[in-house]
């Protein structure tokens, strides 16, 4: 299965209802054992449009996957500088319908230049092969609305087909600013919320994301660390039921 790049409609939440299972590399302390992941995939699959994994995990689970696969091609363990972790051709060999790249806009100038140079080459190769690219934006030091919109614009300029992002603190975002963000996001490729650490407030955060105009979600720990993964997945679906 391949998605035509990138003007075609996104089928069945392919890029907007994403189960993130890439934490074994990026957030090892937030990962779970392989047996648990098998159970999560079984319970959550009906409620997601795709799953994102690192190359090794995708190879291990590929024969069991019922969800379309997005392969992480650029990333790193937490606190490390990001680098190419999988080639686009490797992702294609696994039958991937898209790839993802992690980006950190808080880096110093030289490191940021090296990162974006690598990411740009990956994007070019992916688009040549008609694969959409998900940008996963690292949480910055300053989590304000202006920084959010600036980073989304950066991703758009670099060629993102879908953008996974952090959210500002709802308590400091005025109603006027919420509307401004909403009005701007309709002009961009789909923007989806990151789940972050497991939280009892994930549904409230998702409602805030929908209010801001985000198109969906890419969540992992809030699903596979939950006592009831399917319940969380269904709650998220309900919030965006008329959009994805």
C-alpha cells in the first residue's frame, strides 16, 4: 500500500490517527517489553490508521502488523543529537506507506544546519518514491504559541506532509490566540498532537488540540502504558470523529 504524494486525500486517518511505537530508541525508559507490544497492537489496531516504528522493531513485527507502517528514518535516543537511523530504501523494503523524521529547532546554529541538511536529503528521497513524511518536532525550551506556529511553518517550508507537535500550556493561551492558531492551521498540512508522557489528562489535552485546529494525534505511551489501551484509543477517536 502506498499513499500518493502528497495532494491525495489521506485515507482512514493514515497520517492523523497514528500509534507511536518508536519509544524503545527515543525514550527507552518509556518503552515496554515486546510481549506487551503484541497485546497493544492487537487491542489498538482497530482504532488507529497507522503505526510508526523504528526499523528493527518494524522488521520484528512486520508479519504481524495489520496497520499501515510508518518507519522512523531520522532520530536518536533522548538527549542525543539526531542522525539517520534508517534509509528510505529500507523503509520501502518493509512496505512502509510513509516515513518520519525527528527535528529539534532548539539546536545551536551549526548543529541545526547539519540536522536539517540530513533531513532535507531524506525528504527528497522519500518524495521521489511517493512516500509522505511526518515531522516529529522536539519539545522546545519555550513552549509558547508563537514558537509553536514558527516551528510548524519551518516544517512546512522543509516539505512536511504531516507535523507531529507539542502543545502550549492551555492556561496561558487566550481565546483570541486559540482562534488565530486555528485559522492559520487550516492553511498547513495536517498537524497532529504528540501524546507525551502518560497522563490522566490526555483526553483534555486532545480536546484542547482539536480546539486549536489540529487534525489528529500521534500517541504511544498514553496507549501502551494504559491499563486499557483500547479505551484511550476510542476516546481519542471520539474527539476527532467528524474530522478523520
